[in-house]
């Protein structure tokens, strides 16, 4: 990994778990919340997931739509 990529990785990961844990609780607590209402996590994108039964879906970006719009 080149130096710039390494710096970006460190910045991206810096205290990320701490942030998510403070905001959303433990991974178990967040999983329970998502399971209670999975579509709520998708916000404005949920209309894309109305007919997905039997399909496989990948979350390539990993943010799960949590990036704030400005």
C-alpha cells in the first residue's frame, strides 16, 4: 500500500468503532434494531428493495447509507 493510501486508511478508521458504538450502541444492539425494521436503515433508498426476494445483495461501500447529505 502506498503512503497516501496508508494515511487515508488510518484517517478513515481512526476511532470509527468508538464513533459507531457511541452513536448506535453495541453491534448486538444495532443488529436487533435493524432486524426489528430493516427498511428503516435504507431511508430514501428503500424503494429500490421492494421486490428483492430470492436475490443476493452486496453492500460494496459499507456505509449502509449512513453518510449525511449536505
